[in-house]
C-alpha cells in the first residue's frame, strides 16, 4: 500500500499548509512506516484521471489556484485485469 498526499501551501481563507513534522505525523497516522517528502510549494498539484480518461486537478495549488509549468512529475499508473 502506498499513501500519496499533496498538501496545499498557505493560502488565506483556503489552506494552512503543513510543517515537515505535521506531514510526518499525517503519514504515521495513515499507517505509513516509511515516508518521502518531495519538494512542495506552488508546483504541488494532484491530478486524477476519470474513468473516461479526462484529467482534473483536485487540489488548489498555491500559485493563484492554477498549475505551474514544471519539468518533472511523479506519476502513478495502474491497470485492471479481469
């Protein structure tokens, strides 16, 4: 099992962000025994694909609520076999 969390940064009236310690406590509360913290900030976005293959951002990036162009990404892909 893998837990992925995207934590929005500090945005008045929207989100409070988290400290590194709070992030670690979240992972521990979810049952993670190992965790890796990647770069956060305004470039953090969680994008999900719908069953029809369309994608949508499900968090609120701290760069005015829009995605930032970045050179890399962490992608988790899965397949279902009947």
